[in-house]
C-alpha cells in the first residue's frame, strides 16, 4: 500500500522531477515581458537587464520552464543618436533563473511588441455589454492578427484552427513562416506564444525602431536595435525569443 502511494505521488510530480534534466532544444520559444526600460541615453554596456517568462514553456519529455521564471541579460553596446547618425543599442540574454538555478542560454529575437500592443492583445473584442463576463469567454486578437476564442479555446486565422488557448490566457501553436519579414516556421511541436500570432515577426507598435540584428547569425545571441532617434524600449514590452542549439543547456525544473 505504501509503495502504491509513493508511486502515485511520484506520478504527480514527474514534470518537475530531478530526473527531468534535459537540454532546452534548438528553436524553443521563450515569451518574455521586459522588466526595466532600455534607453540609449541612459543604458551602459554591462548593465543588467531582466524579464519574466510569461507562460509555462513546455519541453519534450513532459517538463517545462515555469511561468514567471526570470530571464537575465546585459547591455552589450550603446550608441546614442548624434549628427544625423542613428542610435544603436545591443543586448544579449545569458541565462534563465528556474527555481533558484541559473541555466545558461543563447537566444535570438523573433518578434517584439510595445507595451501598448501587449495590453491591447489582452483586451476583449466582444461588445462592451459582454465585458463583465468571465475572461474565459473573451475573444481577443494576438499581436500579428490571429483571433483567440477563449470560449472554445481555439486560436483561429483565416477560418483555420492554428492553436489553442491556455487557462492562463496565453496560447500555444506551431510557428508559421513569415518570409517577407525574415522569419522561419516550425513544423514540429506547439510552442508557447503568449500574446503573439504564429507568424509574428519583427517589431510591432514601436515607431522607427528596427531590429538591425536578430542574434540568429554571428554574433549569435547579440540582438541589436536601431532608430533615427535614441533607441527606447519600454518596460512591459513583449519579446518572442528562440533558443539556439549551439548553446543549449540542461534544465532541471524541480
């Protein structure tokens, strides 16, 4: 009887068991909300930056990176705008803090959404008469245009079901290629996309901001922004990062 109880308890904790150590696979999406603002006038090389993982990130084998884990990085270089030359600001993310463990990572940037875009993606498009209903019944629009029908739990675009809504108000779906914007798709597993559409790629809602280097190619992991004005990215902005396999590390989520 004691053995049966022990096995039952173990089954309940498998996703976070010590034996669940594994590599974060190439292409794993990390949906992140930036904590402090980035500003070319005030940021300095070496300055620490942080963000929060906004959705449980499922990993093969049943484990996951828990929601609200902290992602940590640093400012690499800063060039304020001057004499008609654009401002540039480069950063990189180095690790994720998972329940007290620091997991080294290298990741590039697929999409970035302003704080306003993040807010609007979480607001219902139902009539205001329905605003008082449960959030589980809201219809919302992801950054990039996909619709989420939380009553049915479906992510829909062009009449096609492309993913599903989670209990925490985020979505999971397979990434879709956006060739015109320079992003590849993902024919494999569903990913944690939070408030982004499956084809989201590039910058949304930040005027004059350009991703000059995504970090996907050399220098891998270094994400560089450019703007004719001083680069400024608000805290509360949404980032869709993808892990690069060359730097994949083991993660234990217990």
